[in-house]
C-alpha cells in the first residue's frame, strides 16, 4: 500500500448525527480512536464517518455507524446493545472487521508474486499440471 499524504483519522472524519450532540463528539472520537490505524491507509478528504442513535437510552435503541471511502462501497454497521458505551464499541469493532475483510479481499497478503502478477507459481510440494506424466497411458 502506498503512503498516504493526508491520512484519515477519526477526529478529522467523524460527524455526529441524530441522537448525539456536539458535546458527545469528542467522547465518541475517543472511543473510536483505535480505528485510526485502520483508516490511515485512506485519504482524509475521501473518508467520512457518521454515527447516529435512534431512541437513545431507551430499550430498543439502535446505534448506526456509516463509513464512506471514495472508490469503495459504503459500510454500515449497527448495534442494538442497550448500553450506549457497549453499542459504540460494537459498531466500532464491526467496522474495523469489515475494513480488514475488504482489504483482504482486495489485495493478496504474504505473496509478493501474487501482488505483482495476480498468479501463483507451483510451490515445492505442488506439481504444475504440465509436469504430470501419466504412467497408466499406453504408448501410441
């Protein structure tokens, strides 16, 4: 992954939506600070996060965290945990997992050859199909 000149951080990209006040923003940004390492691979100008809560602090509240990164599909995570702190941690952890999954699907890890050419070579324990000689076939 190439170095990003202006890496995204939660404090730069986070907006608070319905159910939260501006005063809640700093507290939520602190809860989400562990996402900074995962977001650092994306440009700050092309990344947005929005957290909102429906029916705050009542039974059946729903916390939603939306993430927009340019060139990728929007990621939406939700939690119905009754405790607001637990719900925020739940959506944060789910977003981190989904970002990691998206990265894993996009580029191969631990294999420079795959990253460069998109194909794998046969390893020492693998035999390429062209090298197989059928011993049960009768000579022509």
